C-alpha cells in the first residue's frame, strides 16, 4: 500500500501489531473472518471495506477505540 495518509498508515500498523484484536472487532460487526486462516492482506481488505466502502460507523468507532486503548476492548 503506497502513498497512505497518516490515518491509513496508523490503521495498517495496528492491523500488523494486533491482528487478533482486529479480527475480533471484524467478527463483532459481522465481517466473518477466522483468525486461524486470516492473512494480514485479508484483514486489511475487510477493515478498509468496513470503513470506506460500507461506511460502518460503529465498526470505525470500535476500531478507533481499540487503537486509542492499545488494543484493550471493552466488549471482549
């Protein structure tokens, strides 16, 4: 992913650092993906789909909260 904005780079970095947390958030918002078989590319694709294509505000809020709280989620 070339030429990412600072916000997009922050998203990609969090996915790389804490993919298991991201998968939990995705599944919580009905984006079915298994941590056992997921690749970072698949996780990236679903996250950007949820945010930019689906405009899933609830997902974005939970994802932003996870980043702000270093991966500590209130709903897990």
